[in-house]
């Protein structure tokens, strides 16, 4: 799937450009330099779910604003995706996690660890739902043997505790602000934990709105149908990056492999209920986009994610409710 050069295809809306690999007929991109004073979005990983895939990497995006990269979610393999996108991991100092599922949060600790191991000692801060701070503490313990093994005699050895920083997002509202971005969170509808379950009463899932000097980009995170929560957060956005899925294809695939995959009685039916209740059909994405008046929809976190040509199904379904441009993201597309 990866080719040696990226290609630039037509501008889609209000000066937004899409760069991809498959089927583009145009000149190659210029040398991969972080362009100043331009907001760029790269969909690093577009696969939904924790299962590894040969076709897509797990969920992650990077926003580059005035040349500064900001990471949104960090599924497995995010460091390699950054390398393929020509975005130096050493430049990432702010990470935003939508929710605590491992296809979204598995590798933010790994990114911090590799940065430290390669001599990058500026603090890296992750903002995520409750549990993010405790994940940092656990990762520091996990990382301790590496720290001991990388000791250098005669030089200052910076403790990773000074580099790895984590903040639990207390709830909806302002998460972060600097000269480039303002990040606002809204709780979405991904979690419906029954009373007495491990996540009940404290685990949350967020959507994020990023305001930059020239663009508004909204990430839905994983969410089921959520009334007007995403609509209100995404009002007037230039791009809405929204998860979606093909329920019929998921059920067919899961039931075909159920005898060898699901050993716990009821596990498959519970998973299918989660897919129905806590993820978003493309028709619902179209409804949200139309009510919010967004300028473009980028579909990501695709499940199952291995379709040969998913565009026709997803785009047709979104456009049944929304008249604007719709793109089914692939890994390493640029907007």
C-alpha cells in the first residue's frame, strides 16, 4: 500500500487539499518539509478496533500548525506512521487521547520512551480521560529496566519522570491552549457502562475541537449516536474527522470466525451490541455533518477496514444526509 511518493489531488473545499496514494493522478509532493503558517492534518492510522491489520494502522492523527505537530490518539505503531509521514517524533510534545481503548492509547507511552531513549528531554504531555495519569505511573515502572540499561557514566542522566507528563481531563471544556491551537473537549456517547462494571462512573470518552489560526478541525472520537453533542462541537468546522463502520460486514465477519475467536459464552453478542450502540453508521455521520454545517467530512477509524473499495458504500450513505465533500481516509492522507 505504501508507495515511494505521495501525490496531490484536487482541492476539495475552501482551499483544503487532500494528499493520498491510491489512484491519484498528479505531480508528486515537494520534499517533506513542515510548512509554516498552514494547518495540515495527516490521518496516520485509520483502522478501528484493536486487531492488527495489514491494510491500515490503528487510530492516530497529527495536526501540524505553524510547523508544530500535535498528536491526536496514538494507536499501535504510531511511531512508524510518523516516520512514513515525515513528521519527526522528536517534535511532538502535546498528545491528546480521546478514550482509553488500546487502539487509541496503546503507544503514547512508547513514543515518550523512544524520545527519552534518543536524548530528547523536553517534556511530552499527554491529555486524556481519567486513568491517563495512572497509565503514566504504570509506564514509568514498565520503563525502569530500560532506564537503568541506558545509563551513561560521566554525563547528566535526565530522569524520565521529568519528561513524561500526563493530565486527566476533568470533563468537557477547555483542555489546552497555546499560540497555535485551542482544544475543547465534549463528552460523546461511546461508553454505556452498566452499574458495577470496571468503567462505571469514571471512564469517559471525548470528542475534540481544534481551533487554529486558519482552520477548525473536529475529531469525533469513537461515539454512538449522540444527539446534538457532536453537532454542537462541530458547528462550522472546516473538517469533521468522524469514525464509522459497516455493521452488516462486521457481523458477517465476526460470526464467520466466532468458533475459533470467542471462547466466552455471550462475548460475540456483547461485542455486536457494542458496535451497534457505541459506534456510528455513515448515515448518522451525514446527519451530524449536515446539522453542524461542516465544510468537509473525513471518515476514519474504519471498521472492518479491509474492504477493497469501501468508498462507494460509505460515501453514498453519508451523502444521503449531507451534501458536502466526503473522503474515506486511508493511512497517511493529508488535508
